[in-house]
C-alpha cells in the first residue's frame, strides 16, 4: 500500500504546537430563531371589521414586511463566492423577527379589497424573505464546503509528501515538500476559522467533517529529528537510510551510545557489523580502546576540515580508535581491526599515527591496510612484544 501512512504515533517535537494551532480554530455559528412562529402568527390574521383601530397594525405589518424583505434580500444578493460571514444576514433576520414580535398576536382588520390585497402581500413577503435568507445561507455554507475541500486536498498532499519522503526520498521528495504542504494546510485551516455559519444539522455535520480531517492530518504533518537527519542524506548526496535504521541506544556493546554517537542528533546509525567488530577488537586487545569518532551526520562530516564528501562514518559502519601517536599501539590496533573483519583499515599515511580508522562497509577494499604485507609484519612484531 503505497499510500499507507506508516509512522502514525511518533512523537514529534513540534507536533504539539501544530495541534494547538488547529485546535484553536473555532468556527462561529449562529442560531436563527425559528421562522415557524412567524408563520403561525401570520395565520392568525383574520378578517373582520370589529375595530377600525387595527387598521394601523395592519398597515405597520404590511410596510414592515416590505421593508424587512427588501433588506434581507438585498444582503443575501450581495453575497458572493468569497463571502465567509453570514452575520449581516442574521442581524437583518433578527431585526425582522423582532419586528414581527412587536406586533399584536391577533390583528383584525376592516374587510376591504385594499386590506385583502395587503394581507396577500404580507403572505408573499413571508415566503420571499425566508427564501432570500436561505439563499444567502446557502452561499456561505457552500463557500465553506468548497474551502473545506481545498483543506482536504492540502492534507492529502501532506500525506503524500510524507509517504514519498519515507519511501522514496529524493531532491523533490524531501522535507521541504512536507513543510510546504503543512504550511498550505495551516493557512487553509486559518482561512476556515474565519467562517461564520448558521447553526443547523448540516453545519454540525460539516464541522464534524472538518474536525475528523484535522485528526487525520495531525498524525502525519510533523517533521521530527529523524526527518531532519534523513534530509541531510538527501542534501549531501548519500543513500538515504530508512527511518527504522536510526537508533538512540546500543546493545551488545562495551561502548555506550554516547561514546559512539559523534553526530549532532539524538539518533545515529550504528551498523551491527561495526558493533561486533568493535567487541572483537576489545577482546583481542584485552582492553577497551577509546573511540575518537564513530557515527557522524552528513552535515557534520562536511564541516570537518578535509572531511571526505562521502564517509562511512555517516553510515555508522566506521570507527576511529585512538592510538595517541604511538607506533606500537597503532600496529596492534590496526592488526586487531583487520582480524575483526574490517573491510577497510585506512593506511597510516592517511589516518596518521593519531588513530586507526576501520570500517565494515560490506564490500572489500583493495587499498585496505589489511591487504599489505605490513599488516602481517606488524602482527609478528606485536607477537614478540
Ligand atoms: Zn574514520
């Protein structure tokens, strides 16, 4: 499964910040008072001529319905694909509700053709104002739904960039791609956070969808120490080790992790052949030789004076053993390193008398000190000591 996210559950040093950012987003929502009450009130309009004083109420109702409908419909029609805030529409609607509530519960009016016409208009406006409100509400809701779709695509790119970095790291499938995807997701999330919608079952559902997507993408967004370490292998043109190859402890060694990690991270590569070779050297010599360098991250390697661009130290297969400018000691350590199966022991001309470099790179190296006649000779000298 190429799209499977394999690293869910890792603790990231900056994951908490991201979770905090996403968690802070609150989508404002409004509850619109039930329109049914207004409709019921309109139903109560009855014909009659018991009191001519009610003519004022009918006229007020009539003009109020015309005015409020015009305002609500005007706001609604001003909404466009960029509108994020439904509040002006809600305010106009609430004014309309307050107006209707200010009317007497029952209005009896003189039964004249002109009044019947007004009642007809009131009923039409009641339908019209609801439609206008719903249209405006739909516009803002659909805008949110569209932007949420973008948010989901941003998150999928984040997942894809993470998988690509894990499974096929390259100059394009790198940590920058993950960080760019993360930034796009954060920006879009902030954009979503500015929306104001009307509370309803559909907004409850779409907020839940947003929340579910956040939960999903939070699991993959982060970049951690191992990511930054692996990125160095891309940057410095090394073969990129798998995430699982990095360790932060060592077992089966007389040396502690701290004694073997000369990198700038809390993780290192410590090849098992190298660890076994180091133990064999210790057994052979009868004591622990100080390690002057072992694992180095590519950036540190590049910063060393005269450090070769590609070093076995960056793969955790190489170790440097202190020989303190002592020729006899150098010979002993070099011989023991050869006997411990090192693929390459650096000739003294390169390593100097300061240390013996041995590595277990997995393939034999013709120029290894072990292949010279000096090795056997040094060994004999050592036997005589
Ligand atoms: Zn070395």
